């Protein structure tokens, strides 16, 4: 049963999963997930805190990369600041965002 749930977590884009140590020993398949086996709730909470710290650092590092000098986003920000007009910046690649961008390109 746990194999099926881990497969689903992988499909949904999860990178790590915390499961009981006994279940980890019974896994029949290999997963791309980082699977952390824990013996008790205390160990599980340690795993959650570690993962949260790692994710926070990744998010901050990625945000800095996005607005670093030499990037298109940075050039756009610099242009908005120089023009002193203000602006709305939308960052994303969802269908809704891409539809707005595509319509703007047609004008």
C-alpha cells in the first residue's frame, strides 16, 4: 500500500517523504523521492524541520537568482525604476498567465 502512495506523491512532484521506518524496510520499488524512515513522532518532526529549513534556503536562493543583474527580470525592474512609472510584474507560467502575455503580444 505504501508503494502506491509514494508513487502518487512522486507524480505530484514531491521530493521527500517521511514514513515509518518499518514501512521503509518493506518497500518493493525504487523511488526518485528522498524517503526518510522514522521510528517515532519526534524523529518525524526533526525531519519536517530539516526539510522546511532546506526549502526556505532554496526559495531564497532562487529568488535572488531571478532578480540578479543580467537577468531579464532585473532589466525590466531597472527600466520600471528609471521610467518612474511603476509597474505590475507577474511571474508565472500557468495557462492564465500565458494567456495574458499572449494577448498583450498581439496588441
